C-alpha cells in the first residue's frame, strides 16, 4: 500500500550522509541528489541518517536542508525527513496556531492514524512543545468544537473487527433523534462518533441508512454553512473511508488555478509509507487520471520531482 521505492541494497547511513554533504557543497545545491537519497528511504533509515549526520558534522540535517533549499520543495523534504510522529505533532501545532472552524488537519490526523500512532503523536507533541496536545486543543478552540476535538485527539479506538449489531441499532436510533432535534453537539452523539471503533461506527451508519432511508452524511448536510456539521461529516468519512477522504483532499488541492500545496504536500508525505497506493487507486477511479499525472500537471521543478519520487518514481 506504500508508494515509495527503496533500493534493494541501501547504502549505509554514513554513505548517505557523505552524499548529502556533497549535495550541499559547492556553488549550487544538488537537489536531485537530495531527492535520490531521502525520497527512497524508510522512516527508520531516515532516522538513522539524521543521527549519523548530527554525529558526523555536528549539525542537524534538517537545519542543513533549511539552509540549502526553499519553497514548497523545502516543505516537502523537511516534512518527509521527520519521524512520522514528530511530523504529525508539527502539523497539529501548525493547525492549532492558525486554527479556524474550517480547519480539518486535526481531524485528519486523529482519524487516519491508529490508536498507537495517535499516542505516539501525543507523546511527540508533549516532548516538542512542553504541553499536551489536548491542552492546546482546548486552548485554541471554543464551544462545540472544543467538545468535539478534545475527545477526538485523546480517543483510543478499538481496532478489532467485532460488531455489536444490537448496539449499532440503538445508537443509530439515538443519532437520528439528536440530528432530527438539531442537537448536533450532544455528548452522546459526539462520544459515538469520536470513540467507537471503525467497524462499529460503519455498522451504525449502515443501520442508520437502512432504517431511516437516508445516509447520516446527507442528514448532516441540512446546513451547508455550519462548520460544526462539516466537521462531524469529516470525522465519519475520515474514520470509516479514509482513502476516499484523502483522495478528496488531494482532488480539491489541485482543482483550482492555484494549487493548495500545503494540503497536497501533507497527504503525500504522511501517506507515502502507509496507504498512498490505495489512495492512488481511488483517485484514478474518481478522476480517470493517475495521481502521478495529476501531480505532474499541477506542480513544477524540484517540488514536482520530490512528490513524484514519493509516488514511486525513481529519482
């Protein structure tokens, strides 16, 4: 399901560091050499490269990269080079510092990472910012969004496939009642959507549609300008159908005349080692075009080369 390609024989961290150092020296930076190394190493291999680089040259690799490259290319390389949990912690912090009700980054992180990964993100956030993630979520959000997002980022969803059909039926009824009453921020509604396992939540929304003749997503579209309802829909979609959700983020990022490079970079760098191949398949089915071709058509330069490398092309 990952898209990145790693060589059959991987050079040692020391050899990679030597090549990266050469890429930084001279009159110009060798961006293609940087891509050929970092875009084709796993998280564990990149971690070893960073440790070896710091030990050998007395400087953090990320700092050297910041000094040598810039723009969207820099953003992609730096995010990719970070450990996954550190990367998510940084993305969460950025989202909170510039938070507004239409921001979906926290939802994306909380709903597409498994429970262990989310704990690692919270641990990385704590170490990096000297505060808990939930503390900052509570600080930067208010009202119904605080009620929704704090339990979401602290949830430890069960990941088994077991489903309680009786419970699904009763909770579908409760969700329908609260949505009909427009009690969208009711604590039980929030608890079901943020805490139930993926399998249980899918069973509940399936029963909802069968019993009431309309999907819960459609019922939550009653007010398209209500950002809280949009957030509820995003949590359901992102939890139950993450590949479809991520495909839509990418599609919207490159839809207009000016691409949303932050969103495109975020999805590719965070999912290239996880499920980006599945997202690619969904993208092709939805758009009759490969994701690689779409990225080629909407990006340029070293930024394009980096993203295409993460999508599986050799650099």
